[in-house]
């Protein structure tokens, strides 16, 4: 199975990169863009046929390494 | 006093730390490769600055799983002195030996310059040579030094005098403008609840001898030396 993991800063935590991009978009004339949040995207193959087991493994990976849950939140898809 | 200085792939302040302990303070130092076990008989462990694992994923996120870190955790749990400087601080946070996390600097820039920090707690093994409220000039060099933690943890740090250094103006005022990176509550360094683990973003090893024009950083290492000597003299009294 393939896992697609998205890690972003939690809502409420200032994202200076997002702010800089927002300003750049604004100066390019995209006046309707707001609340830019920058994150990480990771994909990985997981050698597991059972969906529930694969999901449990990916959750553990996120909690242990892929995200720092003090400042970040994560979501994932399995295909 | 025997010091262990950890070396990760990407550490770049390891030899500066060795130099200060060995040549400035005259203490034996052992360089410890991150894949090796922590040697027995150390009195203090230094996790130096640099870019361990190229800062991949997050600063310190991969280094915390290096084999040597298991030994560092045990050493800290036994009450051993551990100091993490810059990337070392980031590793201690990721390892859970200190609370909180680092965000990108408010300005997004890598900042390398002298800053002023106020000693908020001079009753620690890392600051006993300082006076309470003393202002130290120490350089920083980082892009991720914007300390963050949740409000409950922050209140705990404040209540237990775990905030050891705050960024301040040259005359000692911890104003928002004095923080170079946007760090919460101007935090530049914290200790754990037990008091034997310190993390700080400024680099005291870069200003610890007269030749460099600034000796403020030497106070941190001299404090550690004094703390270890006190522990040893107590042990020898008990033993005799």
C-alpha cells in the first residue's frame, strides 16, 4: 500500500513561511488569497495488505517521527 | 571532570566545545560518535551545535534516534549534567528531555550575531558563576530558535524557574524587540524540572576566552565545572 502523509503546523501557530508567501501572492496581484499554510508532503510504500494494520503503522510513524505533535498536525491517505 | 562531547553527522561546534573544556578549562574530553555507546565515567555530556542529519525533516528529529541518545537519556535520568547548545537544544526537545519545540525564526532568516541574554536563574549547575539578572553577550547562529510550547507547559516552566535565559536589551530588559527570533516569552534557554539538563540557543563556546574578545560564555562552563567538583567533594566526604 502507499501512504500519503501531510504534515502542517497546527492552527493558531504562526507560520512565518506561509505569511511570506501570502505577502508575495498579494504583491503579485492575487488579492483574494489568504491564510497560506506551508506543510510537508511525504509518500511511502508500506508492505502491508491489511488496511487497518497499515493505518495503525502509519499513525505510529507520524506520532513517533514524521510530525512533532507539539506544533504540527498530520493526516494521511492510504491507497 | 570528564566531558563527553557528542558528534553527529553534521555537528560543527563539537570541536569548539572540546577546545573550551580541554584547552581553556583544562579538563579531559572524550569525543563520542553518535553510533557508539555513551562511555562510562563521564561527569557531563555536551550536545553541540551544527546541522545534525542536515536538519532533514525537522531540526534534531533524526539525531534523537541515534544509538548514543539512549545512553544520554539514562545519564540524564541518573542526574548527570547534560547541556545542549543550539542544535543540541533542538535535539533535547525532540528527544523529550526538555519540553517544547522550535519553530522557524519569525523573520525566516538564519541569524548569526551577538545577542544579550539575562540570567533568570543563577541557582543552576550551568549558571552558578553568574549573578541573578546578569546580562551576558553571547552569539546566536540559527534559523529555528523560535521556542514554542503550550500555555500550560509555559506556565509550569515559569513557575518552576525553568526559564534560565531570556533574550534582552543590553541593559537587561526582556522586551519583544530584544528577541531575535520571536521566541515565546523571550526564551533563550530552559532547564528540566530536575535541573540537570539545560538547552540554550546562544553559543557560549564561541565566546569563552579573552583572545576572542568576549569571555561571557566561559561562565556557563565554569559553572558546570564547579557543580561537578561540588558533587565530587560531597561524595568524598561521605566516603571518608
